């Protein structure tokens, strides 16, 4: 029995089951992803976004849709957190500067201490946000619970609301900046709470502080309405940003599903073609060789020997094609042996030498399969375009990450040339990049020294069962 026959195991069944699950989840007549409907969208906490975007029932296996949505949400949350941290520092600096320009009428030492503490808090939050040590979820309520009380405390200690003759522009501007600060989050509810608290705090503090001196109602009400209007605008802005994030996450989910569906279809087609070649053409060639052997035994002839040699070469080519389409050795011996066999065949075709550097033999079946497809695409590109003399192929697993490196000393691949090839329809490398990113990894291309190209793929490793 040929090695390929033993590879037709139950591994096909999970792939076909996943395909049926995908078709049932997205391919039903009149169905589709409910996220496109829009009637079920709602605002609220970011935790509800993930549940909202998830299709009903179990998600398609190996689609990567959930990971794509999580990455989109995390990316936007991180950017918003960075911008919010910078604005918080600006607000703290402005408070300190205006306090120096417009000296407090009372409690000078306490005001300076509180302002210094708020500036230190803003700097620490900014440093933690940019270093990745704090998440948007942890500081979601920091604006109404920390920033607003801090700014309001500075104004109260400085006498902004108790001395009607002291005109400090930060009295109203500081609370307006707090409303804008809350708008950077994808949480309209938090923004609404912050805006309401800022408006009510200003109105109440101004009314109580100036009650004994006859408050200027026009001034107080005017600034209260201004803070309220900015608060409403901040809530609407936060809502728009949330809606845009929902749309982007929705598109990322569908792109992930389409990619997974396309890749699974391609995998099934390759398996089917490998089976057809093995069970059809290859068996016919082997049968013809047997007939030639029997004929040559009774009537030896040079023509029969040449025909047998030609059929032997055809059988060898068919086996090589079948192995490339469905590498049974990958499932049995792991990625190391599969890449060694593939590199040896392509090295003969491309007339280059291969230097192998393997630190491990396998990173788990799913990861091995992904890296094998990527390695095949990269080595094929070297054969077609690089004109290399030496190719270094490395594979290792460290710290839960599998790393595949393909380095050649060919003509090199610039970013402009890469974009030009994509525009011309050569999407092999681009599709592999998307495939790697959907698996939670990264594909990088850089220039080799002194010449050539280095492509590195890093993906999370799934240990073998």
C-alpha cells in the first residue's frame, strides 16, 4: 500500500464538518450574518460588542472570526486609550499653568499639592498606557471617578466658586475638557455619566459658592448650558466612534470567514486532486509498467525498456505532485520532514542549495499545516523569482511561538515590487500574510545582507495532542 493511502484518515471529517457548520451559519437562504441587519445594534459596554457581533449558535470552527473581532476592538481601544492619556496630561499641565498665572485666593499649598498629584497621576497613566501595562477596561471609569473629582477639587480649593470677583477661565474650561476626555472612549454610557456629573457639579458649585454674594445667573446658566452642550456632543462622538468600530469589526469578521471558507475549499480541492491523481493516473501508469514488464519477459526489446523508463519517470513525477498537493509525511513525521522533502525537490528545480536549521520537528498539526503552506509558497517564489544560489530554511518553537524563516541570497524583493506584484494579481504572499495574521501571527519581509530577502513567520504554536 502506498504511503498516501494511509493518510486518508478521519482528518477529513473535521474539515468537512467545519465546512458544513460554516455553510449552515452563513449560507442559508435568506440568512446571512445578523450583524448586517443593524436592528439589533445597541450601545453600552464594550463587553456587549463581542456578544453582539457573534453569529447565533456555535461559531465556525477555525474561521478566526472571533479572533479578528477581538483584535479590531482591542486595537481601537488601545488607540483611544493612548489619545486619552495624552489629553489627560495636557489637562493637568493646563491646570498647573493657569494656577501659576491666576494664583489661588486661598488654600495655596493644598491646591498645589492636589494639582501636582493630578499631574503625577496623568503621567503615570500615560506611561502605563503606552507601555501596554494597563488596558482600556481597567481605566474605563477613571474619568468620572478620578479626573472629574481631581479637577473639581482643584477649583474648589483655589476659590473658583467662592470668590465672585476672581475670574479664572479654567473654572468652566476644565470641566469642558473633562467631557472631551471621556469622549475618547468607546463607552457612550461612561461619557454620558461624566458629562452629566460635570454639568451638575459646575451648576451646584457655582450656585452654592456665590449664593452669599449674589450670583450672576446669566453667567452661571450660560456656562452650565455650554458644558451640557459639550457633554451631549461628546456622547454623540463616542457613539459614532463605537458605531464605526462595530462596522470595522463586522467587516473583519466577514473577511475572516471568507478567508477561512476559501482556504478550506482550496484544501478540499487539493486533497481531491491528489486522490484523483493517485487513484487514477498513477495507478494506470503502474499497471502499464506491469504490462511492459510481462511483455519484456517474453519478448525483450529496447523499445520496451525505454517505455518502462519513461513510465517510471512519469510515476515519480506523479508521486511528487501528489505529495505536494497532500503531504502525507506532514501528518506522520511533522513539519521538519515535510519541509526537508519539499526543499529538496524545489532546490533541484531552482538549482540552489538549501541550508536547514531546525530546532524542533513539529509545532502541532494545525500550526504545522499553516507553516507548511507558507513555506511552500515562499520556496516556490524563490524558485520563480529570486535567482538565488543559497536558501536558508529555519524552524523553531520558543516561548509558545513557532518561527519559520526563509532567507535567500537572490535579487531581493523591495516593498514597491511587492505592491506591484499584488496589483498585477500575484496575491500568493499577500494571502499567506492574511492567513498568518488570522492565526494570530505576523509575516515580515526585509532585505537580506548583503543581498536577497528574508521572510519570517511567527505564529502561536499549538502543542501536539
